[in-house]
C-alpha cells in the first residue's frame, strides 16, 4: 500500500460568527475525507461558499480542525514538533487567488523571492541573485533583469501570479495548493499559467491540489488525475477526471456537467438538464438535515434524503459517491 502524501481524516472546521450573546460556532466543513498521493493532480470543485478555500487552508496547516486529523506522510500535523511543523509548512505551499494581496507591495520581486531562499538556506548572499534569476526564468519571466527590481504593482496580474508561483516553488515543495490561481488573471493569459503549473508539477515531481469553481478549467488541468466535488461543506463525489466526466453519479455533479458549454451548440441544446426542486442554495451556516443537496435534488425522496446524511461509498474502484441513490439503508 502506498502511503498518501496528505490524508484528511473526518475533518470538521468551525468558525465563530456573530457578536456577543448571539455568537455561535458555524461548521463550514463536515466529515471531510480525502487522500492526495505523491505527484498526482487533484482537483477540488464546487460552487462559491462550498468550503474549497477553507479545505485548502486546512491542508496547508492554516486552520486547525475542530474534529478529525490532517496527516502528512502519516503524521498528524497538529501533533508535530515545532521543527517538524516548520518543515511541513515548507513542503506544502499555497498559491492564493489574488496575487496582489499576497505579494508585499513595498518589496521588490528580488526581495520577495530571495527571502525564502535565504531563510531556508537554499541560497547564500553570494549566489542569491543568480538563484532568483533562475526562478524567474523557470516561471517564464524573462529576461529576469526586467523583473527583478520591479515592484508588484508594476507587473500585470498574470506576471504577479507567476511571481507567487516562483515564491512557492523556491523552497522545493512536495505539494502545491493552487486556490483559483487564474481567476484574477486576464482570460487570454490563463492557459499560459495553467500550462506552467502542469509543467512545474511534472518537472519538480510535486502533487498539485487545484481548487476552482470552474469544471471546464479543471478538466483541462487535472487530465489524468482525480477530482473531488464539494457541496455545502461536504465532499459528494470523488473519481478520476475521466470517470467523473463520463459517468457522473451524484445529481449535483450531473448538474455541474450539464452546465458546461460544449464546443458544438447543438450538443449543448440537446443536453438534458435534470429539473431542480429549488434553485435556492441553502446557507452553509444552516444546512438542511440529511443529504445537504436534498432541497435542490431532482431525485429527492422524502423520509430518506432528509433524514440522515448518505455515507460515502465506493461504487466502482476509485469512484466514490455520497448519495442515497447508490447506498443501502
Ligand atoms: N475566516 C472565516 N471566518 C468565518 N467564516 C468564514 C471564514 N472563512 C470562510 N468562512 C465561511 O465559510 C464558508 C466557506 O468559505 P470558503 O471561502 O471556504 O468557500 P469557497 O468554496 O472557497 O468559495 P469561493 O468559491 O467563493 O472562493 C463561507 O460561508 C464563508 O463565509
Ligand atoms: Mg475560495
């Protein structure tokens, strides 16, 4: 048995919301289970507010679970020694949605990239300039002299995101968590960044966790990898990209796929959209009982779907789904 690089085990994340007397805990992730293997591309898809960023931040150790564990190479990250946790934080890097907010505006690109190299002794004061230049070349910012002494605001959104990627790979991580990395980037430049991420994953032998609300992008970047679909703080389906697209099992996944545009407009028009019970999305702070999709699901069965949450079951090898259509009670 190969050990997963990262294993998320029955994880729940809670935030405090409201003020003073009305203060309460809101559970935004509930019983999350995922395994990510070395070198694989793993996509996480779901609509806005479903908890994707929260899960990404939990995996890199920015949020501490209220329940469950996050294991890195078999070790619970929250019971690691200070040294081990520091090493873990280095090995699992995150790229955020907004490259402008994540790059210090008063530092030059050289300063931004030299900092991690020097901190982790991957460069010396003598060769740091050359190492920064190599990093810039690696992410396609050439010639490096044109970028090194600029400030983030002097670069385009796409160039800034390339700097964030350079900073993340500077420490030679084993895994990259990319959270909507192209959503703030001009449409014409998105494919370039996606290709760069895919190439770096391959060259550096990293795992890539790619987070997006856009299944079309995911289909592109996660080719050959696996996808997990999230709905209101729960994972509802996990499968290989090919399986998920050919044979989506969960009604929510079917809905996401039906909404994808096809190159041929005739195909798009002839696609059968399942009829939703309701178009309203319930609040994550107050999810419906039972299966969280039950208020919208076209296959809703009263007394079944609104009672207990469906268990995650493996319908075919590697294809998991949490839906009462496939589970026995
Ligand atoms: N630090 C926080 N404190 C309180 N609530 C939070 C916090 N972070 C996220 N939330 C809430 O948790 C829920 C999930 O948020 P999250 O950002 O993980 O969703 P998402 O799937 O990444 O959405 P998007 O596609 O819009 O980025 C939302 O209801 C959000 O308001
Ligand atoms: Mg998000």
